[in-house]
C-alpha cells in the first residue's frame, strides 16, 4: 500500500510542473525543475531526483499519477 504521507499534489500548466506550496519551506506556486515527459518516465519506473528551487531540499520521486508525485520520504 502506498503511504499517503509520501505524496504531494502537482499541476501541469503550459508544459511546466508546479506545486501549490513547497512541503519544506511553504513557498507558494513553486515551479519544479521537471517536465511533463519526465513524469511519464517516472510512471514507467525511472526514479528522479527533485530539488526544490525555493529552499534546495531534495527528494527522490519514485512514482506519479495524474495528480500526485510519490517520494521516498514523508512530506506531510
């Protein structure tokens, strides 16, 4: 079972991936250094190191769906 505490919602707007707020520092509308095609490769099993540009905290994205990214650590 996938732990909900390791997920974070995201949005795709004009081929850019955003989160409404950073899980670490709380910054609003953070543009992630990730493209929608990378979300597809994550769904297919490839892991992605994601560094939040606002506070430089790092997580590894291990899976995604249409609304959430799943990471290797708790975000909630």
